[in-house]
C-alpha cells in the first residue's frame, strides 16, 4: 500500500485546467520525482497535497484511507511536510522565531529551539538560531525551511525545486540529508527540472505535461534527453555555438568598482574589475544575494558610480551617466525581474517597448511634437514577437497576461531588436521553460557572434557553461578573475561560489587577461 | 506648581498613548488604518453622551470602546473582506467620524459633562510632592501604561504575538503555513478601534469634560505619526507620547508667561518637537527596517 495516493486530482482556475485527473502514488521510503516544465501543474498539484489549494475534483488517500487535506495545518497533522521553493520565511524574524511560528503545538520556545538544534546536528544543517532571516544566504534559509519541516516529524516531505538556488557543494550536502531521511523510512516528493539530479537520487518519477500525467518511470533507466522529451513533448533544440571570434577591443569595462550597501539587506560591492570584449560572452556566476543585483544596477546606470571611469562603454567613461544615456552609447540592459522591473505589468507589449526605447529610438517612435506614433511601436512590437517566437493570445496583450517564458523572450527581444553593441542580462532564463530558455540563449550567442559584448549574470551554471566564453564568480560582493570556459569545471566554479579563495588557475588567468 | 505641571503632562500624553498603542498592533499585523482620528472622535462623542445621560463616566468609557470597535469593524469589513484600498478607506473613515460626531453631538454642545475622577488612595495620594503624581492620576492613565507593557509583552514574548508579527511581515508566507491571516487582522483592527475609542473618551471625560466639535484636533494623526517614527516599538511610542505631552504643557505655560514668541509657533511646537526627536531616534535604518511590518498596507487575497 502506498503512503500517499492521489486519484483523479483536478484543479480548475477559471477556464484553465492546471491539473487534470492526476494519479500519483508515493511508496514508503521512496524519493519520488515530480517532473515537468513551468506551468505543467507541479506547484498546483503539491499545493493540493499540502492543503494550500482545494482540489476541484478527485481524492487523496493517505495510508490507504481517504483524507480531506483542508489546510496546511491538517497536512502537517497527518504527517506531510513541505519545503517551499519561494521560502515561506519572515525576513524580520530570527531563525528560531521562524521555526516557532510554524508549529501548531504550543511547546515552550526553549524546548523547540533545543529540538531544532538536535535536528540541525543530526542532518548536518547548521543554522544560527538568533540570526535574522533577512541577513542569511539562500542556502541557510533553505536549511531553516527543512529544519522547520522536520520538526513536525513528517512521513512525507515535499521539496519544491530545492537545488535551484544552491551551489553544487550545497546541493551535495542536501542530498546526503535526503538519503538519511530516506533510510529512516520517510518518503520524499522531489520537484525539480534538473534531470541529472533526478537520475542521481530519485527512485521513481512522475512526469507532468500541461496538467496531465504523461509518464511514470524509473529515472535511473532513462536518459536525461528521454526525460526531457517526456516533459516538453518534443525534442528541445540544442543551442548551437561556433568557435567565437573574440576580438581584442573591450566594449564594456568595469574598473575598481566599489559600492556601499544601499539598505540593510543589500550587499556592498568591492574592487570589481571586468571587461567584455567584442564577440565575447562573459558569465557571472554566484549564489543569489552575493551582489549580482547590485552589480547589475551599477553597470546599467540604475545606480551611478562615484567616478566616471568606473564603468566604460565602448571606450568612453559612462560611470556618471544614467540608464538612457548609457543606452544611447549603444548598451542594452535586461534586469532580473520581468514583471515590475523589465516590464510594467498593466501596460501592453508595445507600450513596454516604448518605455525602454523612447530615448534611443525617439526619432522612430515619436513625431516632431513628441507624440507617440502608435502604429509604429505596434509594428516594432510585432517584429520583436515574431523574431523571438513570443506566443500570445491577442495582438498586443498586457505584459502580465503573458507566461513567464514568453514575456522574458519579449523583454530580451526588445533590446536585441536594437542590435546593441553591449548587452547586460541578469538571470536571462530564470523560471523559463526549456524551449524558451534555448531560444533566449541562442539569441545571446548570435548577438555575440555579430560582434557585440555580452555580460550574463546567472545562477544557472548549466546555462553559463553552455553559452559563455569565460565565467567569473561573485561572492560576498567581490568578483573573481574570469576563468576561460576551457579551464572551468563545475567543481572549480562551485568552490568559488561557496567563497573559497581563488586558486592558482584563476590567479594566473587574471594575469594573462 | 511644578508637581501640577507634571500631572497635566500625563493628561496630555495619555490619549495619544492609547490611540498609538492600538494602531501599533494594527500596523504590526500589516494593516494601515488611517481612520484613527475618526474612531477617536466617535469615541469622544459616545463617551460624553453616554456618561452625560447615565451619569456614569465608566459607562461612557465602556461605550466609547465599543463604538470604536464597531467603527473599526466597518474598516475591517471594507479592507479585509472586500479588499478596498486601505489608505482611501482609512481617510473616509476619518471624514465619516468627524461628520457623524458633529451631528450626534449637536445637542451636547455647551452641556456640562461628567468627569472621570482621579485616583485617591488614602495616605499614599497625600505623600508630599510625589503622592499626587504617582498615586493620584486618573484610572485611564494607569490603564494606558499597563497597556504599553502588555502590548510589548504580547508582541515579543508570546506565540500569539509572534504570529501577529509574522502576518505583518509576510502575509503570503503566513497563509502558506496555515496561519489565518484575515482573522488575525480582524482581531488586530478591532483592538485598534477599541483603543482609539478609549482615547476619544479620555478627551471628553478627563481632558476637558465637555463636548466640542472636532475636539480631537488632529491627535489621531499625531498618534499615527508616533507609531511610524517610534519604529513600531511600544516603549518608544510611550516616550514619544510623553514628550508630546510635555511640550504641549510647556508651551501652554510659555504662552501664559508671554515671552513675545508668536503663539502659533508655540502651538506647533509639540508636533515639531515630537517628530524631530522620533526621526532622530529612528535614524538607525537597520533597526527600523527590522521593525517595519513589510506587508503594511498591502492587500491580501488568499488563493484557494
């Protein structure tokens, strides 16, 4: 008898069938993978299992008996724990307060902290109980989530994309903890789109596509590409990369950049140097929250520098110029947040196109009186959409109506449409499905091939290895010397992400550059 | 003389302290209720009316708290259940309160009120110098001090307080953990309403035992500012309220002595002084950020 069984679970939002008659069986002491693209219904499914959403139809059996999981509290009571992808933590509370607030039994604070400490030791999950969560790294935050979940002594633990924010070494440590939990007879539902990982640690896999179960298999007997095919439904176009013709001329330079932390949760930058040459793609790796956002703000001109020569674009000082002026110098920028930063959610695609380009393309989009030429921006938006294969329901939808992947294709295409000589992108494919991600990466490679300098800031190491000519690593507001892709290994990059001092290889490389 | 001044300072500070302490709890839960002024003035007119009609000041106090709660429930229903904009709703609540209280209180104008007497403990109150100061204040003054201690203890020492702070910090996380966000916010809003009602009753039953139209005179707004500038910490609110009280009384005496300073300037002094001091206290941005309820004023719609 399986520990948990879902029968015909269905959730309908308006007209969208997020989950459509899903059957799922999780055995005892098994690590069960739940695979699927973004929007395949994984999150909706686990939210129903955890009682955060109410199923429209279908039933859940727990140890063979039908149960109504009416709330997360109820789920915890019967023995289901969950570690969320977007952590359910409170920045202003301390680690131990975060643990305390989630518990249903009114045990005294001292006893809970002691139990948390035991769990933290037993599973190798160190956390400072008095630290405010806002000050902690993503890896530490995840440990709090896991400890919080284990305190309830759950028989089934749901992990939603647990490794997407971890360094390879941190992920290894997590896998060790998971193995320990499995040995104790607990079951784990493991949601991920990292197929190698799934093959490595999971015993069974259920693959979802467009809200339906398309396959149940043993991931160890599958290949990564056969799993990907099940998820996507067809072959993912591999990214093609020729030997790049990197030229000597540096188009984007950052020199001795220092920046104080603007607010208590921000990271200060210190001594950052980088240069990206024509035809080159430089990657900046690092665990989220190590200063990547601050670096992007400094390079894009959202934050100005103290000295003009700290940021140079096409050989000219740009440190004191704002975003529009830097754009006029031939640069283009795509920030991390699609909705609210790169695009205004309630405005249409064509209006969003104008927002980022009304200065650089004023002559094309505005008439002599400064009035907007609507037909021209609509036409340009259409051009961007077809170039990047943006799928949309209506001609000119609001930005918020697009799925994440399609909007990301649009905001990147909007900048590419100008053929920028310098392109800076932060997290180009974060939360984007495989097909769209491949499209975006190919576009960045093509741009570099045409002689532009591209700076890609990303947490996704696979992505950086796929497209970059060299990778530098950010940690604690400092940037390592770039490591040419030929010398870079996951281990080397992973160690730098974890804060290790750059070894010989990186240092000698710095001298060569 | 000096003793009398000190006693009146407490009288000027107490209504602010009561209203701010309620609003502090409301804002800690993530709700911004700008209707404090409106709830206060409704408390004032109710307190005066009920006390005058029954002859019992305590009944007036009690009724004021109930009316304040009812008024805040209206706000809660609009902003929490119907998810209207909190700022706009709070402002309308103030306007509604001011208008409604003028209408209800029309016949009260000029009528003699009932005063809530000060405490009088034999022997203790008669101790020279400090007796009246420590043992001879009105009961609501002591209640407001106990309230400060109680709120501080509740917020930072109890599980329920932790839950309330978590809702104010991140309502989505709280919801995902199964914490009843809306219910907790309703309770916080009602507490805020009751406190504002009490503060109003204090004005019309202790401060000046009569009914004057618009007698809150912006104290609800000062209470709101106090909460923010005190970084949502109860003891700082207390300090701010007593500072305001001290400068209010001080400038009254200065006006009486007549130093040739324009009275308008002197009257604005308490507001200026309080805000300047609290701005200086809240300079520590880290502390302020740790204490600012991150969900403050953001609407919450659970997805189910």
